[in-house]
C-alpha cells in the first residue's frame, strides 16, 4: 500500500478562540472592558477575564472564523476609530495565533464609561 499518511488534525475550541480575542480586545486603545451580550435593564457590567465568553461569540463557518465582540468604550474617545482598532487588532491576533483566516470581526458597543465611573 503506497499512500500518504495524514498527520492528523487540529481542533481549536471556540472558548480558546474567545480567550485570544478577549485578550486582544483589552489591549486596544479606548476599550474599558468586555460586556455581556445580554444586557439586563440596559446596564453594561464589565466582565472579569474569566468570563470573557459572555462578551465574545465565536463561530467557525467553512473553515473561517466569525467573531462578535461586545465592548464598553471609554467616554470621550471616537467610537468608530476605537471599533476599527478593535476589529484590526483582534483579526491580527487571531490570524497570528491560529493560522486560519478570520472572515469577520463584528464590534457591538454595549456602553460608554468615563474614567471616574464606578466599575
């Protein structure tokens, strides 16, 4: 039998991808934190790093990654520029770490927070 052996396959859990994306989000200028997708009473609570999964949704479609991020942005910054920075930063971090294309990074601004606002 003369056939090539496949070396196997690599699977990356969506939770692992979410952790990479969550870390990349918090490194972006103007981002105060990651928020829960489902806001209760319109209140955006900052999530602790161990709960990033609630503020980062990951889907893999046809071998490409689609990420939805729910963020809180610092009041007084230009929202569109911060959101574009988040998109680019997360896409770069994921593509470098995973080695697969990222189809979409969608940023959902869940709220604004000033420097002196309670967390």
